[in-house]
């Protein structure tokens, strides 16, 4: 089964699907023109208009105010890329004045004098055209995210005006890449999705007990096999900046240093008997420890342009009595009245000086900062991320001069194989002003905001796909709560409909195969276990979000395919709660059903039911006997026609190349994607050379097949990109032998794919009969 991202093929498709989705809505989810448009987060203020609505069309332009052309160029380009991903329409970008804006255009401008909007706020005026105005480029960018969400739902937007602004400065996501390596493409997708939700802060926890994930020039011996090169980090930071997301790094010290200390056992903190009961703690009484840590901090400070450096500084030295050398070192360094814990506080002061020397501010977790256990004060200019009720309260930290971020376990911790956010509580009751244990601040302005935390204590418990699906809802809860606007609906159950309408950012890759007839089609079920597991989760293209029923027999899950369709295959991806007995049934009217498959010996896992024969507009899984005491739970319910071959995504798509041999038209790049092995692309006789294809949408890539002519590549890479500018390598070789290179098992995603040749295998150029790209 192959995976791909699905989007409407063009403008007519988005018009039809979006309007059908809105016009067919009744009851509490219906939205009259006077109601605020649905967005996540919701708009702070909306005033309905009485004029003509806005309609996006093939002649729409993005018009940038010529006065602010340089400031808004990047936001305009990003919007144009995203609109093309969303609609299939290439939108022209121009500069001009308000007077040059035509019906259907989107006008971006600065110069707002509305001081109530702050640095990230914007105003939105919708009539025959849309005007986004802000005081800063960041505000204008967030206005374009609102425009994207509105176009996601319909090509027509009701007339009106909005004022919108953020309530908290930091709104984001923390990813524990120290324990679990996350692919660069996964991080890029999260950045785009964060920006879509107006989230702006990505905290990368890059070292922990199970890994050290950064290339190192000073200490290569500590680096895990799976790690990020400095160039990958540089490119990721640039990618994030394009979406107004700040990347903050964390190397966790002086605890959680197991991977580092495995290469430097002489620096482990040892008890009086020589044991290492806290195996990840470094010995802060050893001067060599400070040299190692300084090497690392100073090596990476220039790599991350953010104004912050996160030290970690959590869970170190719970029982100082075991380590008499720490008490002795404290008195030696900090005076006779020093306490053993002063070694820890002194380390923070030392690290803070290193960080401030590079012009940055430091951050730490809160659990090590207590009262009365030391004589050294933690500098007030250090920001504290508060995650649990250890040590000083949030109010005590603020009173001591610190700013804080609310990283409370409840409800922001998403632990692989463990605790998960209570999404109903998060949406209905919690807000970023409520810290762990219910603590609050007398001065909320000292609270920077909040992030969702993905902790990988059990790194193999969930796949990247499952994590992406698992954090989708809590990330949207967090976006709503940190933006601080009036909630669009009162309950999380009702909020699910808003989540479904807004979806993911344009270009988000689906996990399911191309041609899944059930993807994003209207889905209903006999019951749901809770609001966290609605029926639509089983047809959203994600193996990380699931439908779950109540604990009773029978239960069913039903999909409206939109038209009568031949059915040849159904794929059921079960969670642990599977069906022992079930049927696959089809219907033309949703009332009378025909069984096309039946079993009483289901075993769960993945049931890929091929060779089916039936047709219908509606299809359902009708379960009659549970295999567990729980209900029924499906990660995904996929439906395919009689055949669904793994298509060549590059076939007939626009192709470009670094050069064409002698400018002979028949040897041009399109010859390598025309489906024939009698026409070919050939390059000039120099290195490097490349062949690039635009797939038209973001796809997960699992296979690339290169059919070489005699002039082949000895060294080349297969690279993917979302924008055709920033590339990620998903395959590399220096021992190419020509012939047919069928590269399977690849892992990556992008709209653009290229073969980048760096060393020719002959004295000629590079020549490909065919360049095939398949999903994965």
C-alpha cells in the first residue's frame, strides 16, 4: 500500500467540495454569514459585513503594498505556495496600492495604527477582495494563515471585518528528539502545521539518556548514529523562520547525560562507594566536567540564532548525601556556609555566564529550584519552564524575578506509551494561566505562554505517524488557549467539527495509499467511546488517529463515498481493540446492505481484504463480536476500487534540469517522465547536474526508479523538497553502476523530487531513459 497526500485537483474541485461541505451542514454546526468564520484559533473579534462576499478564483492575485514590498515579500511567497498546495491554482504575486486591488485579490499591507493588536496582531477586511493589515510582517503572516483556513473550507468567504491578536508570546511544541530521532521531514511538517495554527515556538530537546542528536566537531565520540548534521539544523531553522517559528535548542545538563557519559565514564558522578546510582549525572566537582560542557555549549550557541539557550537542568542530585565530594567542592568554591546543593546552583550561574557571554538568555526546567537548600540565588534573568510541583511555585519564581512558561504535566505532556493530554479538560477548563496543581500568578504578564510536550521515554512505543496523529487534537486545543480568543464552541466534542473543517496545513502528507476512496469522506458510527475518538478519525488518512466505539456489540462504521463505486479492496488497520467477527457491507441508499466479505476469525492487526467484488455509494464495517472487553477501534478504514496500482507520481509532471545536452529538445527533461524507455534526458558533460520533477502536491516517497542510459551517475543523491529550494537527501550513493536503480524502502516526503548527480560514471554527462517516483 502506497501513501500520498490528497488534495482537490484544482479550483473547481475545491469549490465543489467546500461548498458542498458547508451548504449541507445543518443544526448547531451551521454558520450563517453573521457568525464568525471557523478558524483555529478562533478570531478575537468579527463584525459581519453587508456587502458582497469574497470569492477566490483562477484570476485572483496576491497584491503586496508597494510601500512594504520588501518587508512582505517572504510572507507573500509563502502564501502563494500554500494556496497552490491547497487549490492547485498558481496565484500571481504583484505589488501595488489599495486602489489597484481587483475582485478576488488578497491585499497585504503594513502601517497599522491599531495599537491594541500588538506585534502579532492583524486586521482582516473581507469584501470583493481580502485585505490583511498589520504593524509587522509577523502579524501579516498570521493574517495569511487565517485566509488559508477560510479557503480550506470554501472558495467564498462572507463579508466582514476582523481584529485578531495573540494573548501569549510563546505558543508551541517541544519535541524530545534526544530519546527518539525524528526525521527532518516530520519536523518540517510539524512546523508548517504549527504556523497554520499561529503557533510560533519549537523547543528541540536534543540530548537525553538515550541519545545525543547533533553533529559535533568538538566531541564526535558522543554523537548517536541517528543524528542531525549542522547543515540540516541550519536548513531547518531557515525553514522555520519562513513560517515565523522560532527554534530553541536544549542540551540537557547536568543530568540526563547518559549518552555523553558513556563516552566519558571518568566524569560520571560517583557515590562514596564508587557506584553511580544516578547514572546520567555528571560530576560537578570535577573541573573536566565543566570543560566538556563548555565545549558543547559554545560549539552550538552560534548554530541556533534564537535569543534563548535551554540548559535543561532538571532531575539532578536528588540525594546529595551520597556524594561527599559535592559538599566539599561547594565549600571550596562558595564559602564555608555553602550547602551541597550550591554545586548545582553554582553550575547554573556558571552556564548562565557562558550563555550571556554569547548574547543570549538562558532557560531551565523548574524542578531543581527550591527554597532554603542553597546559598546561591538563580539569576532572575533566567526563564523557567514550569512542569511540575517541585521546588518553588510559579508565583514564587515570578516574585524572585523570573519569567515563566507553563509547561505543566497536566495537560501539556504527551508521553509515548504513557500519559496523554486530557483534551476535553484542556479545551473546556484549562488555560495557560493555570499551572500544575492549579497554581496561578498575580501578574499574568510574567507568563510567556505554553507548549505541548512530546516526551519519548519509550521511543518505540509509537511511530512518527502515530505521534503526529496523537498530537493533532491537543495541539489545536493549545493553539486556541494560547491565542486566548473566545472559543468557537463550548465543548471539546463540538470542537471536533471545527478541527475537521480546518484540517492540517496545505501539503500535509497522508499515511494512506493513493486512491483511497474513503479518505476524508463523511463518516458516521454507531457510537464513539469519547469525543477524542470520533468516526472521522478512521478516514482522515492518518494511522495515528482512531475511531473507538463503546464497549458493546454490535457496532458499525459507515462511509459515504459520494457516488456508487466499484469496490475491490478494503484495508482495516485495527488498534488493540479489534473485531473477531465482522462484515464489510455496501449499499446504494444507506439502508439496505449487501455483504461482500465476512469473517468470524478476525485476528486484528492489519486486515488487507483484496479480491472483493461489490459496489455501492455507502460502505461499512459491521462488527458483531469483540475480541477484547473494550469496544472496536480502527486507526484507518481504507476503501479502494477494483485495482489501485502504485502509480508513477512523476509521470507527465513538469520536469526541469540543470542542463540539456547541446540544447537538443528531444533530450530535454520531460523525456525522462514521459513513461517511455525510448526517449531520454541527457545533460551537459560536467558535474554536478540534476533532474527535478514537480509532483503537484506533497507526497510520501517510498520508491524511486532510475533507468539509466549508458551515461550514468557513479555518485548521486535522491532529494525531496516542499518548495523546490530547500532539499533533504533521502538516498545517497557513491558506487552507482548504471542500468536500473530501483530504490525501495525510502522514507521522506515532498512536492519536488530530484536526482542530484555529483560524479559521472563516464566521460559523457548524465542520461536517464526514465525517472519514476512512487509513494511509500
